[in-house]
């Protein structure tokens, strides 16, 4: 047998089919927009981070020291007033000391791949014009294990660096800007005063302007010769099979060898902060639609309370407890919220599929807008929808339960 509050609640909603349908539609629209827009934002964030994280190493060890070592006198007299005069700092040779041993130790770890590199500015000359790029000297077989650029080659191959000591890889945007192609030769000049001739053996496209326009990848030995820094390595690129290990492993590496080791979370901290802000804005904007839908539920139930005031008074006068009266209108709000939520799931999935059909502004006609629908999106949308529905029903329900049935009946008479 159907409980009395449930029967009354359905009777109220059925008697006002148009208003009930509008309220359900409002909740459905809010849930659908929350899921669709949230999926698009998730897809964009995932795509952007995958481009950055996959193209670049997960951890970068550089020849920098995060914090300078304390002076001996400061250590000897930690609480004293120490003043040092006429002491000239040493000018050490920059580079990671014992890089070969460090790379070997890192490659011996489970789920870790490491490769040495030398970074330095290079000016490429072609047709009387100079183009400043970041020269990246790599050990091609090892570097292929720590970067995804090998999969971003559009002409030539990454492995061609291993067999071409004067080989050069550049981005497609830089190649288009310079007007060069595969097999062309360029003149490379560095601040060390060296001048070399490099041959383009590969062109890549990562989709990141800073890399496609300003990277020049050459063999490690050639870069060391151009920079006049023989056998010097100033970066070690590290890639992990498990990204969640990046922060603790970077901290352990830095403690062990002393050189600054930055995980990808630190390298792209500002990007992650922007994504976090975008998520909050999206959450507030789309969540507000569900709150507005709650006002529609509030309006419907408040109208029912006013219209059924005499019926409520009669039910109270024959012994119906106030809790049952509250339950009637709460059930109405929950029914509207659940119906709108379930329809919103379908509409949100459809909106996500529709957005995924939109061409992405990547320059590739085959690319589509990245949309990533997750269970968390559906859960968050459902929670906000149900809370809005219950909150909208609670206020008129309490008003109905607190009404004095005798005063209502006398007023009606």
C-alpha cells in the first residue's frame, strides 16, 4: 500500500503538470550544462597537460643549487654577528658533477628512465637572418625514452640524430618561418664564439608554440662543442612510468645528489593554478544554474502550499503529524530533483558528445574538441541538484507544517 504522504505528493505534482514539467526541465538543463561544460574543461585540461607532460621530462635535474650552502664562519658562530670582507667567490665550471654516474644510478631504478642533456642558446642563420633558439644537446637513444617528441615527428626521424653528428631537429613553425625543409643546412653560432654547419634531419610538431618555434635539438657531443663545454651536462631529464611518484622521487634525488630537481608539478605550477581557478569559475557558474532551478521548485511548492492550505488544515485537524506534512512537500521536491537529475545525465552526455564533434582550434582538421566526462562530474551535478531541490522544498514545507489549522479553517469559513 502506498504511504499517504507519497500519494498526496504525486497527486499535487500531477495536478500541476505544466509547472512540474518546467521545474524538472530547469533541473535537467542545469545538470546537463554542468556535465557538458565540465567535461569540456576536463578534456581541455587533460589535453593541455598531456601535451606538456608527455613532451617534456617528468623531472628535470639541473646544475643549480636550490639553497646556497652556509658559510663556515656562520656555522662556527651561529648566534654571533659575523662579517666577512674582501672574499671573492669562486667561479666554478657550471655543470652537473658526476652526471654519467647519476644517469646510471637513475636508470637502475624501477620505473625510471634518465638521459643527459646540455642546454644553451644558439643562433641559427639562414638567408641573411638570425633566429635565436634554445639549443638542446641530447643523447638520442636515451632521450627517446624520456620525451614524447619522438612521436611528434612530421618529417624525418628522431633517431636520425644518432647517425648524423651535425644533425638538427626543429619545430614545424620555426621551419616555416625560416623557409627551410628536411635536408637543408643552417649556420649555428653561439655566445662561446663557435660557428658550425647543421643539417636538418627532422621536423617535429608538438602543438606548443614555445617548443615548435624555439627548440633546436642536436646531438649532445655537437652541442658541447658549439658551447665550448666538452663533456659537460647541465640537465638530466627523467621520465617515470608512474606520474604520482614525481614529487617524492624529485625530493629524494635532490637530497641524494644536491642538485635542484624539479618535478613537473613545480615546473607547471602556474598552469595548474590557472586550471584550478578555471574549475572554480566553471563550478560556480554552472552550479548557479542549478540554484536558479531550485527557485523554480520553490515557486511550485509554495504555490501548492497556498492553494492547499485548507486541505493541510483538515489533515492536521484529523491527526496527521506535522512531520508527515513536511514529508509531503519534501517528497515533491525530491521527485522533481531526481527526475531532472536523471534526464540531465542523458542530456549532459549528449551535450558532451555534441561538443566533441566541434573541430578543435589546433590547425589539424581531424582534431576535435577534447571532452572528458568523469564520474565525479555526474556525482557533483547530482549532489548540487538534489541539495537545491530539497532546500527549495524545505522552506514551504516548514511553513505548511507550522500553520495553525484552526485559524485556516476559520479564515476559510
